C-alpha cells in the first residue's frame, strides 16, 4: 500500500471545518497537542503517520457502537483500554 499523508494545510482545513480545537484534533489523531502542531505548522511540518490518520478518520466516521466493537476486539487480542476518556 502506498500512503501519501495529507498536507499540513489539509489537516488545518479539517480542523477549521470541524470547528475543533487543537486539543480535540490531537485526541482524534491519538497524539499530544504538541505533535498535532508539528503536523499543521512550522517551517517543516511533519507527515502524519498512517495509523494516526486512520484513527482520526475512524473516530469521525464510525458510530459509537462500531468504535466500542473495535475496542472490544482490541481487548480480546490482549490490550487493556481505559474507556473513561473518549476521543
């Protein structure tokens, strides 16, 4: 699979379209706020890795029930997940 990440402008445009804060976008992408800023600005923005973009897109597209089913599968595989803070 070839993966070309979205540009920093693409990510910033999504943030504006959603009306989200940087903290909210960072949570969707499973990164800290500082990392989110590295993807959206600076002289040399970093590329967002595929897993982070996948998590962001899945969080926006899947229903809460679908996300719960995925988390349950992850736990069945052996992960421990604290569900107290939802993205």
